[in-house]
C-alpha cells in the first residue's frame, strides 16, 4: 500500500471505525489529521491513542454536528485554515436505530433522524469538502508513479454499510439511509470526476464497534444465534481496523482508477445471501 503524505479530515473520529481510521491515517504517514465528532471527550481519547504510538503529525480536534450546515462549514474552514488543504476526507459519522419495528409501524421521527444524520450529514460534509478540494493543486501520493493521469485534488470516502445493498429486518430507516449514501456517492463521483476528485463508499458488514455492541447476538427461531458471525466466511465480526485499512487504500493514488464504487468489506456475508439479512 502506498504511503500517504497529505491532510486527512475524519468525521465520527471519537469512536469505532472513525477512531481506528484516524490511527490508520497516522500510521500511513499523514502530516495532519482533523478529528471531528459531537463527542469532544471521544476525540481527545483518539488523540491520546495516536500520541501513544509516537506518530509525528499535527492533530486538530473539532466539535461538529454533521446535520448543521454552519457547523459543517466551520469544520472544513478550520481544517483548511490550520493545514491549508484537505487531501483525504472520510465521512464516518452515523447513528443506528433505537426502535425495532416493521415498516408499517416505524415511527417517522426516527426515520427523519436517521436520514438527517446518515444521509444528509454525509451530503453536507461532501459539499464543503468538495468545494475546498476544487481549489487545490493536484498531487500524487508517494510510492505511486508520477504519471499526471494519476494525480488527484482529493479523495472522499463515505462509510455506508452492507445494508446499502440488503436489508436488516425491522430497521427500515437504517437500510434506507445507507442505500442513499451509496446513491449520493455515485452521483458526486460522476459530477466531480473532471475535478480530479475521487469519491467512493465503503460498506462494512457487522463490525466490532460500540454501535454494534451486544446486538450481534440475537434470537432466531427461539434459539440463540450469532447471525452476524455465522453468516460470513471468517466466522467473526470485522475489526474496525480492517475497515480503516480499506479506507486508507482508497484515499491514495494507488486507487487512482477507483471512483463511484461501493466496496463491500464483510468476509463474504453479502455474497452468501439469497435475500435480505435475516435476524
């Protein structure tokens, strides 16, 4: 994997995949990372972890509400003000459902909340990131040949889910929001390819993060069933580090011909399904 030597911006940096991605960006050689989240304490914990590894880079903590335009604008402008540019942007922030109900009974207020955070939030972040990247001089990441065709002004990664392709039962708003993230990613990639900005979605299977917690063990036909593990070839949940590594690869020019793609990272779970994800 080629090294990275640019500036990264990560939303959802206070825990889970976002936290591990910040560590992975630091390990890959980023010179600076802007860590954005609503959870300020979580950001500081991530920063402490990065420092404990001894990585030499600049770190910027930013409190952000991805559903608020002014907050998102401030996140991007503060990043550019501090580091002059944004080479890699990863939109990881998201929420899951609290209700577990069939579509006919699903509360609309929760539907609105999930679409607001998971889909509109990604769009707002992308719009500001794109506008910043459009002003930048194209570069090639280290370890990649210097062919100008491989240059980029920036790379954007949107974290979606395997539920962008299939559906978890009784989680309609989450399924819809992640389908929409894939659609937004494809649209933006087509619109901005001539700007030399690549945009892709990473679609994790069930990952061992605080959002998943103990919910991976569910009841099926009256028996305990760890369906998220049983349904994939490796017989385990994904590590957040494994999702982060895919994001790092897509960020650099080693992935220069990949744009508008939705990369599934689920140990073959989706490939094995004949229908929706049962639970």
